[in-house]
């Protein structure tokens, strides 16, 4: 894979097209291994890129509400799955440990905003219990996350 040295080895003493007494290195670059490595890296990144966007599948209810304005700090997200699990960001948390973890997180954050994602199949009472835990944990600015495009309540009663 490196540079090779070519020498004429003949018994008649003649050298064909070379300088006398010097061996000349080959100045060719073999590009094939470089291309092979680049293709392998391309395939690895093509396979790995979709795996980086992993989330918890939650069937959010649809509403006609608009999105909340953004914040400089990454928003804290609490997710309630249809199976009854509770997650802070991507970490599973037991219900009895939720308030303690939220208090520890609230002590480190400057914002008291938290987003609550709850599956539409979860009973309203369980969502309200988690909202009470969020308030007890130091987060008073709770935003409920929904999908857009849901039904809007008109004044006509329809």
C-alpha cells in the first residue's frame, strides 16, 4: 500500500530508461482503499442517522390550539405513555420518585416551564395527578403538548 521501489535486475549491465545508480520511487497514489473507506462510512451514517431520532410513541390528542413561544433553555418534557410509564425527557421514573426528581431538576434550572405529553388513552385523573406532582416539584408553568389539526369549538355549538 506504500510506495514501491523498482530496480532492474539483469545480468547484461544495461538499464532501460532509468538513471544510473538510483532507484526511483513510484509516485502513484492508490485511491481505491480511500474510496472503499468512504463508502463504508457513508453506509454507516445512512443507517445510524434515523436511529438518532428516537422518541417515545405517544398518541397525543388533537386540538386547534397554537404552539407556545420558544425559550432559550431546552424545555423539560414529562411524558406519560399509554402503558402508564412516566418519563422525564427519556428516563423512566417511578411515580413515587417523580416529585423528588422534579425538585432536583427545578433547583438546577432557571425556567419553571415544563411540557407534559400524555397519551390520549390515559384517564384525565392520572394526567391531573402528574400535573399536581409537577406543581409540587417546582414547575408552575405547565404546557400541555397536543397535535394540531383537531376539532375547534365554535360559538355555534357544533
